[in-house]
């Protein structure tokens, strides 16, 4: 009677395991080196996308407000006075846009109340100012009523704008109009009735920042 010997199962030796670990580490190192440029690209690319998501809606909202106004009734603030917009792009932190929308002082600018026109003429019946303030990388805005509505061909004066801006700056926790805004520049062309905006938006993703400048030329009412 033949007797079969029992099979002996052999495990991995320590040397074999060490070789396998070294090979795995080398493979992972090569894979990481290949993926590193892609990973490095993703964060700034996402930051760029985020700046667009912040700046583009902000410019659309500004267009909505400014197109209903008059470039001659938009003033920027240099304490203690409000001044007509300059003819060349100028850094501003606070500016006021005359509006025919209704509302209560201290209200949020967007979406705002009803737009009003003077009976018979269809021209704006100016009700107040939207006061924009760049604070802590956010553009904030509050509505401030005029003491008395005004009708074209007149529009609210720089003195009235200064009064509105002073009141707007005193508002606690003004409503945010747009986020992640580093800088705003404005200028006017009174002949063409165009207001130019240059907005710099910023975003940071995984420590990688992107700051991009966006422009809009907005035609106002005549």
C-alpha cells in the first residue's frame, strides 16, 4: 500500500515581503509624481471658477441697478463729500446710485421695491439712493430715501448723495450685494451716458488663490 506524503505549504519569506513593499512604494512614488501637476492645477483652476461665480452675478446685479439710473446721478464718496464719477477709472470704496425704486431707509438694495415713473412723462421719479460700500472683501448695499422725490430733467444732487452715504455707512450689518470683492474702479462717460465698472474678485482653494479683474460698460438712462 502506497502512502502519499502530506503537502507542505510555503509562506513568503521576509526578503520577498520587503522586495514587494519596496516595489509598491516605488510604484506609488511614480504615480504621485505623474499626478502632482494635475493636482497642482486643480486648486487654482477651481479658484478661477469661483472668482467667476462671484464676479459675474455681481456685475449682472450692478447692471440691473445702474441701467435704471443716470450716470450723472452716480456719485463716489471722498469724506465728507460725494463727487460725480471721474472720466478715468478710479478706485472707490463707497458710491451711491440714484434710483427710482421705492423702499425704506436701511433696506437691502436687491431686489428692492417698485420702480416709479413721473405721471405723463415716463421719466424716472427718483426716490432715493442705493449706497454701495466695499467692506471686508464684500460689496454691501443699503437703500436710503430722499427727503423728497425728484423728477427728470433734474436728478438727485451730490449733497443729497453725501447725506444718503452718511446714513448708509451708519447702518449696522448692511446687506451683502456681492462676495469676495477685492477692488472696484469706476468712471463715467457723460456724453454716451455710460458707466464703466472694473471689479477684481478673489477666491482661495487649498491655499491657492486667484484674483481676476472683470469689466462691464453699462449704458444708463438718458
